C-alpha cells in the first residue's frame, strides 16, 4: 500500500444494511467496533473461539451471529467488509490475503499498512456523522472528532440548516444557574433559535453567546395587559411560532419541576404548535450537591421530597399534607420558600419534627454568588433574617445536611 503522505485514504460512507460483514476475533477491538456495525444494520458474522462478555451478550441478544471457532479459509466469501482483529498473526495474514483476492474491503487491527481500509474516528450529533482520518495517528483523529462533535452539540460550531425548518417551540430546562449545567441538546437548540423567551432564573450567561439576530425576550417584562402573566407568556410563544420562528422557552431548572412547563405545552398543543421538551437539571438536587449535601445517603436518608414553599402551610391554596411530611424520615427540599421558611419550620415542629433538625439554605446555587447558611428548624427563621438570605435559595431539611466532606458524619 502506498504511503499515506503520497496518497491519502479516500473517505466514503458504507451503507451496510443487510450486507454481510465478517468480524474475526471477539476481543476488545471487536467490542468497540461492533456497536457501530450493528447500528448500521449489517448482517454480522463473528468468527472467534471466544469473546468478551459484552460481545457474547451481543450474540445472545441476536444482534450478531457467532461461530465459535478460529478463522478458516473461505470465511470472507460474499463479505462486503471485514474486520480482522485476532491475536493470531498467521491467521490475520491469511484472512487479509483472502480479502485481497475476493476484493473485500478489510481493516487490520494489528497492521494498518497491510489493510485496504482504515476505520475513522466517528461521532454523531443530531443526524450528522463526523468521520476523521489522520493517517496512522488514531489519538489525533479522536481528538479532532471530539472537538467537532462537541462544537455541533453545544452550538459553538454553527452549521445552518439549508432545508426548511419546521417552526415550533422548545421548552428548555436551563439547569440551576451555571451555564455549563445546561444539557447538550438545550445548548444546541439555543444556538439554532430565532427567538428566546427567558425566565429570570434561567442561565443568563448563555444569552450573551447568542448571535445578534436572535430576539431575546425577558418573560418578566412581557406586557401583561388584561392577561395573567402565564397567559401572556403562552400567547407570546404561540405568536412567534406562528410567525415561522424557531422559539426557545428558556426556563430555570427543569420545565416540569415547579416551572409551569406543562401549562405552556398544553397551550401550544391547543394552538397546533409543535413542542419539544428538553429536561433540565433540577435545582432541588443539583444545588445541594454543589455545596456537598447529598439528598440521599446510605444509613441516613432513603428518600427525598421536593416541596414548593411559595404558599404558607396555613394558606388555603396549599396542597401539601404537612402532617404527613413532618413524619417522613428522609430529606425535605423546599424551593421558593425563603420568605415562608419560618412558618414552614413552625408547622413541621408542631407536627412532630425535632426543632434540632439540621437545615441548610443555599443561595444562588452553582453561580459565582453561591453561599451556604446553616441553621436548625428552631433557628432558621432568625438566621434568614440576620444573614439576609434572599431568593433564589434552595432549602434542605434533614440529617443529610451534616453529611459531607467538611466535617461530617459518614454512616456505613
């Protein structure tokens, strides 16, 4: 085979659906390569006396056919593509020669220079397959591939769609505040948006990355007129989507965790607007985690309950059974409850919760302004006042507050 520097490999995408592919050897190389061949729909025959547990599981699931024996002359008959990856150098040479005679494209894991095909470093993102070849430097190929795929996923490598896009709305959970904690899909949809309607608690730093043509609307500043706030937001989503725009509704945390995401999804469905929901990392678990508090811990808490504290326990609008909540032995996480925490603490104590139950308040969790303030149920109301704790803050109630790298209790 001519040197790569003189004649680079010719890149091509093989369509292997239903076509015979032979893999010789059931070791780690086969384990890495088989999933992509299975995904391509190839008719795969594995020839090997043994295999790794993962490869064996593929055979047991019927994804490949496994002939438990060494290579024999004729195994590559009628094969469109072959992967030679056995530990037997002589068998590899014989199989490679057979592939050459039968004009079967052949990859050699032991000797790239003797192969008639090279496997590129591949990655996929939203229907795009990236394949990178850098001759005989697989680590560089993988690094280039990773950089391209990551750019496509997070929107930093923009590739405009030239086919007509279907207008619609994506309800994107932006996570707890740190812009790095939005999902890959959420960031990509932001990069493709024409209009972004953002919540105050969404990751604001992401908005600075948007192209100049993107219209950014602060949901808190939508003129409500005779409408209720949520109805006005629903109408804005529908109006921009009907104008043919790709709209992202950027919400803090997860759209369906006290985020009114379903109300928006229902309004869009009634208006006939396509809606995509992109889950986000909820502040109820991520913010405690950011300050070293696990919401569950072996021997301490086997469950956690997330409660909205936007209405007081004695408010007739409250849907929380506080008597039952007080009897729970696990962790309580209260969102939107800073101004009601005194009443919440009193109610929990009245229903049997120990006044000495540890409490942690985490303000502006995962952001540069993050801070943690500790108290107990008996002292939390006064602590909030003296420490000037303000929303947004996540409140964690339970023994897990004392579990952590700073001093804490570790139960077996």
